[in-house]
């Protein structure tokens, strides 16, 4: 009956682009009935020790986590890693390399915004960044909302930070093979995050899952904050088609911005294999 477990295996802290500390996230997860938790900051595992300590202090079970940015067919795809050894040297180096281009990208984004009359956006975004190595579009969006340029972060992305808009700068991330290899060789399980968000054609999506599984990927987020009820069904079928375990996670970033609260998603279907069944010996 492990599909009945209230597991939330996707959320973000101030270590990447969330607004809460790992400790505050742990308290929020526990208060919402989460039984198994993972902190999955973007391309960074610097918050793992704090998250584990906080979870254990609250009597909540924990899996190490990360969300790695990948370029696939010209789009950014996210791969969540769960249950890995957070001291693995190859994983740590790979994540450092992936983070490396973010500052240059951010400065180019600022230059693009300056051309449409928004000055000093890089400097304006910095106070919102917990970790300067991980400055992202989200930090720019918060600055533009607080400075009155836009009413909310959705408007910022729509007007300024998506492809074809003044502040958009693409970034070349890790390859799919890189991300899956780093995770699996560190003893973890790789999971395709929120697949409905990518808007691939059916053929492109088939290629994503085929290559992902070929590299050793073992899971897919079925129930996640950005999926609709219909998409839960679609990606349950994808999990079965490709022989993948199913994951569940809110993708919570902030009380003010996230539509889905930690621990409040529907439970996984009993017809699926929960990803935590593959990681029973890695749960802390």
C-alpha cells in the first residue's frame, strides 16, 4: 500500500530559487502531513544536510534530491535525482559545471531588459538570490514585480523572460545522458520532472523517454503541481508504457507564488510502482 504514502519529492529552498529555508520547508511539509520528503534545489545540493537534519528532527523520512537542468531537442528539460550519495565527486563536479554559466546568462538578460528601459536588472535581482551561482529568471521576475514593472511573476515571464522577449537568453545545460549518469552512478534514481510542461510533439516526447530510459532513467513525475487531472492519467500511461516508476511532488517554491502546497496533491494510483519503492534502502 505504499502508493498511499504522502510523499512530496519535488520542492525548492533559498539555496536555489525558493523563498523558504530548508528548515521552514521541512516544517511546512510536516504540518501538511508529508511522510516522505525530498528537497530538490536546481543544480545544487548544498541544502541537503540541513534538509535531512530538519526532517529527522520532525520525525519525517527523507530522500536526497536535486533537479538538474538539461538541454534536449533545443528545450530545457528538468531531471530530478532522488536517493543519491550527496558526497559523490562526479555528481558534485557535474552540478558545478552546470551552474557555471548562470551568471553570464543573467548579465545578458539584464542587458536585454536595459534595451527596453528596465535598467540595472542584474543588480536589482541579486538581493533575491540566496546563492549567487544560481541566479535565474525567477529572481529577475521577483525584482520586476516588487519594483512595480509587472503585477505578478506570470506577467513578467509573458512579457519579458520567455523566448522572443527582451530578457530571454537561452542556456546550454547538461545533456540528458550527463544528468542521468551523474544521478545513477551516485546510487540514485533519475526521474523526468513535470513532463507535460515541455510541450513536445508526440514524436519528440517519445524520443525523450526512449533516450532517458536508455541512459538508465527509472522514473517520471506523474502527480505534480503543474499537471492537470487529465495529465495525471496521461503520464500514468507513459509510466506503464516505458516501465518507469511514478513520482509525486508539488514543485513548491514559495507561499506567495506556488499554486500547489506541499503534501496536498492526490495520491498515486495503485496501478503504478511508486519511485520510493526503488529507493527503500536510501530513505533516511
